[in-house]
C-alpha cells in the first residue's frame, strides 16, 4: 500500500503543476485578447532620411556552409544608411565555410558595406562568448542579432529602431515565421508550438509588463542595456533567456512586435529537432536555478509578474511533469480499480482534464489569429492540436533528461542545430555534412515506452468488473502515437 500512496502523491503533484501552468496560459490568453482589442503593440516606423542611430548587426555563426551566402546577401538588402550600419560576422567555424564567408565578406566590403569577419581562437562560452567578443569593438549603440537561417525583411530595421526613442526600452523582439512550415509533420508541429509562444505567450506577458525573453535572434538590443545587465554570460545553454531576465530585473523595458515577422528555417529531421529541443529545455532549467531566487526576492515586481516569471522559467520542466503523469497513469489505472475507497479521489482527479481543455482553447485563438476562423479551419485545428500534443509527449523523455541535467547543474556542450537551405539544395539535403550520424541511446527507451503505453491500451479492456475502464484510453493512444513517431522517425532519419 505504501507504493500505491507514493504513486498517488507523485501523480497528483505532477497533475497539479500542469494545472497551474494551464491556468497561467489561460491568463495569458485573456491578456492576449485584451491586447488585440488595443490594436496590439503599434509599430514605430522611421524613414532612411530620419536622424537614425548607428546600428551594429551581429551574425553569430558556426559551421554554416549551406546558408552563409544567403545570410550575407540578405543583410545587403536591408534598408538602412550604409554610413550608420556595421555588420559583424562572428565566425567560430572550423570547416570550409570560413573561406566562403571570407570571400562573401570581401565582396560586400567592395560594395561599400562596413562588414568585419571576426574569428576567435576557441569557442569559449559558445554563442554568448562570440557575441561578447564582438561587442567589445561594436560601433553601434544598438545591436541587432540574427542566427544564420534568419532572413529579415528589407525594412526590418526601420520598423524596429524607432521604439528606442523611449529611453527605457532595452530590447525589441520580433515574431518568428517559418520558411518550411509545411515540409513535414515534424515541421508543422514545431511551427505550431513556436506560434503559440510568439503570439499567446509573448504578447500575453508583454502586454501586462510581465517578463518576456529575447529569443536569441530576430531582435535588437540597446548596447547600454547589455552592459548594465552584466553582459553576455555562457554559464547556461540559453544565454538569451539569461540576459533577458537580468535586464528586466534592472527595470529595462522589452517591446514585442507581433506584426513584424522574421522568416527562419525549422529543423527538418528529428536529430536536428532533438539537439535544438535539448538545448532549449536544459537551458530553461539552468536559468530557473540561476534566476528564480532573484525573481522572488525582487521588490520591484508584482505578485503576478513573479508568478508568470517563475512558470516561464519552469516552462521546460512541464515535460518532466508530463512524463511522470504518463508513466504513472497505468499503475493508477489499476489502483483505481483495486481500491474502492479511493473512488472519491479519482472523481476529483477527473477534474484535471480541464488542463487539456484550457490548452485546446488557448491554442485555438492562436491558430485562428494566424490562419483564420471558420468550420473548416477548426476541424483542421483539431487534428493539428492532437498531433502536436501527441508528438510533444513523445519528446517528453528526451526533454525531461535535458531538464533534469539542467536542474542538477550538469554542464554540456552547445550543440548547434544543422541548417539546410532547402530552396537551394532541394532533395540533396540528405547529404548535409552536419547531420548527426548516430542514433541517440534514448531511442531504445522511447521504443520501450511505446510498447508500455500499448500495454496501457490493452489494460483498458481488462481492468474493473464492468467491462473495462476507458477513461485514460485517449491519453494512452496519444502516447503510443507520440513515442511511436519519435522512435520510428529516429530510426529512419537519413543521417
């Protein structure tokens, strides 16, 4: 009976955490809808003829053979006075892309652009170290940052720089859009999740003055803000989230522009998605350990800002709660049908299905805002929602390992996400030299979990005296689909 009670307590605690998180999402939805009525965050556009400030664009890159020329070509199309624009290529590359980048930089210099090709002797602190190194000699008072696969529109700087007329604004962040959203189920699911973050969450927090994060790219910093917040630091895998919180704790304001989009490439193979997910989720846990005491002890923050800040930092930890609930759900199915005196408890536990309903409602408003309403789009949304939820649960083991390592302080290398440039290489993307050749050992466990949840489906037919118990059947079916997708995709990835 002791094991049963441990199972009940841990299961209930994880469900409670998920419920709290769903309520925070509901609150963000309310904030989001109110912001929509206020016409969102108005874009402050300027003209090239205005008295514009000097801007430095930083391009942190590492072994980006397939996208470097496209990236630098795109920078040349930005509408901004050449005499007030500096481009820093912060190149930590160790392969032949260095020569390609050098040639392209030289061509841009010949066209009159102020472009520098900066290389370090080692990758100390990875991306954070590269940004910090470039900042030492940056000429601009404002620092725009783009990862190698991002392609800002020509008027991007003119749409963002005007917000810094307010001296309290330290960062302007724009929304990501997706170059290859419809390439596969994997890219569609990633786009779905990112769209929720870049609409519901970013707008919902920013509209009420709660903490948001610079997303590592497609944004622009006031250089003074970076220095005031303690500069870039490489002690977490998400240096962007780290600096964002330190800056906001220093009372700098962040502006989020939902209507200014910056296209980028989504990981097209599951090995690339794995490395990106691992970095993001482990970095989130690392930042929780680094920042939560500072957030809670701050005398300048309201209770709601602290509440949303802590749950924001715990965002990745939700994967661990989901994994715990999933694994314990099968023992709980048997406990439910074994102990009649716990019937009231399980009736109360059924209330927690409201978490899924809340997520369903919140994400629908996000989806409708991007794709439009109507019955046909709603039916499509239902399929996309459950596909997203299933695959997200399939990633829960992988992401939970990242979260646990982050909370325990285990250090690991910053693993870049391979870029493909699908428009240029077409079907030849499978020859991408940066793809990981080895299948993660965790794939075996994910395959076993698929079988475990298939047992959960079978259990629904055999427990109880009334012909089965199918309350958890949909949940276990989604888990089978999710872990099956991750397992088979990992095995069949052309790596």
